[in-house]
C-alpha cells in the first residue's frame, strides 16, 4: 500500500477489499469476520466501507482519512496527476 499523506500511517494500518456478497448473508459475515482480523479498514464491494477501532473517535478518524484518500485518488486520476507516495524513511510514526 502506498502512503500518500502522513495521516495515512496514523489512521489506516491495513485496507482489505471484500468481494461482493449479498447484504445480510452468512457469506458476507464470514468474509468480513475473516478479513477484519488482519485489517482495520474493509472496502466491501457494492456496499461501502467498514472501519474498526478501539473507540468511536478512532473509527471516525479512519473513516475520514479513508474518504479523503479516496477523493484524492479519484480527483488526481481524473486530472491526469500522478500521486507520488511518501517514502517511510522521511517521517516518523507513533
């Protein structure tokens, strides 16, 4: 995963994509349960985003950061602007 903004490392540890399953299905629940063990943000195809955290504020921060990164990616691609990832050695994390 490329790091585009420094907040990315603070709020978005790992993002996983969950293949489409019918809403409310056992298959969707099992897939989410399997992937949430290793990731704190899940992108559920055709459903939306699921963020996990230890507090409501942590989940809000992750959701807002993910939304910003998504918009940044879409806007830059539509304007043919290449986003250059930040190299981890150039900053420190908590």
